[in-house]
C-alpha cells in the first residue's frame, strides 16, 4: 500500500492476544488496534444488528480525515483488490 500512499489499520473488539493469533493465522502485514471498549467501532457505526458483534466493514479515510468510501459486510475474497482499485481511482481524481 506504500506505493499508493495508503495506510491500512485493522480495528477489532478482541483483546491483543486474540488479535495476534488472527494476525499470525492470516499473515497480516498491517497493524491491528484493540478496541475492547468499542469506542472506534461505535464511532464508525460498525456494530452488527442488535449492537452485539461488530461486523466486518472497511472504511477508506482520505487525507482530509473524511470517509471517502465504505464497504459494509466485507467478504474477504477479492476485497483487497477492490480497496486498491478504489484508492487508485480516488488518487487519479485528486491529481
């Protein structure tokens, strides 16, 4: 993502030790933030139905701090490519 001048950060309500197992299992190369109080999750409205379990959602935040794109209910297959394409498309429009 460096070539796109983008930073990827994961956020979950899991404790750090659970996140580390997830990082190791899926060989993630980006940092994860443990949000056990769900402060960040709630700020972005990423809780699931009934507010019990956070759903997988991707937010693309622009350099101005505003949300540039949202992918609700993420399915992992092909998602990274979609994100990269969107970042590239938005960067072209900003040039």
